[in-house]
């Protein structure tokens, strides 16, 4: 059985790691380079850095920060936010990231997925999806709608259909982030995670809602997700990477040491 990955997400605003609840009320926590290096040393499998205001401010991702992270972090990491075109992707990858994560850009310009996959390989292309539970309709049969611009703008796009289309275009991995569960520490949104995991042949990362190690065990017991993304539960010192992996192992989830 393949090992399940533990990924830590660092949302970055004004060169500081920040965390909110349901995409609101963010507070600054610390330096992204220092925190990334610490989590890397503690044994997390991967990291994701999101420049969360870059798209809204219509500016590129902070490439200098990416270079600093690459010098101090010795595990795979992805970078998202402020990636507007192929040149921005190339800059992020040349600065040391293994993957680029695109979200709003992919929804507005789906052709960028195909272009990026051809230029850099499917394995470099991660689709970030911010989804929210809505009433099931003919247009949104899954009951989950895709939002862009940091969860600010609904797109009338069904989450499962968008995931399938993105994979057909060349996406190599999907991170499903529940806006409803984000920062609540009440558990992952298992329903949409499983809907997407069953619908696509690429790895799916669950994001939003992890508060205790049992939430991660629950995720892997009840869905086909490949990875669990956490933030609040480690950022505020409540749990360590080692402690979470130990709990996963005790729940018979195969983990990397």
C-alpha cells in the first residue's frame, strides 16, 4: 500500500505566514522561510506556500522568498499565488520549487494548464480548488461550487466537473480546499474530497478543517485521498509533525518516516 503524505500549508501575506478561518480574520504567525525549514527538519513530507494576496493585488509571486525557501528546505515544495503565465511558472520552478499551484488563473484561462503541462510536465502542475457547499442544481450536480480570488468570487462551476476537465488538460495533482471547513479545526469535508478522488486518476490532497490527528485518520479511512494538508494544528504548536505521523501509524495508515 502506498504511503499517505502529510503536507503543511503556509499562507503568506507581506512576507509573513498568516492564518484565518473560512478565509477571513487572518493573523500573522511567523517567517515563512524559518517555519518551512523547521517543518522540513521535523519530517513533514511536503510543503505548500501560497502568496495569498498576489492574485488579488495583480502582482507576481515573491520569487526572492521562493529562492530563500529552496536554500533552507530539503523536501518537495509547491508555490501558488501570483502565477499569471508560463513565465511566472518558469521563474518559480527555476527558483527551486518542485511544483506550481494554480487556482484562479486555471479557472479563468484553462488553456494555461495544457501549456504548463507541455512545458514543465504534468507532475509540476497542481490545481488548487476552493470549493463551497451549495444547493444541488443541474449546473452544480455535485452540490459544490468552485470559487476564485481567495474564496471571494463564485464561478457557477461544478467542483467535480472542473476537476475532471483540469486533469484532461494536464493537471497532475489536485488540492481540494473546503471554504466551509477552512480553519475551523472540525475535520475535513469528506464528501467532496471523495467525490473528486473517485472521479480523477491523479493524487488528491484534502485541505481545510484539520484540528486533531483523528481528523487525518478519518480522512484516509473514509476517502481515497492521497495526502492530508494541515496548517492551524501545527502553526499554533498544538501538534508536531512527529506526533501526527505517530497517530497516523497507530491508525494503521502507512506513513513515511
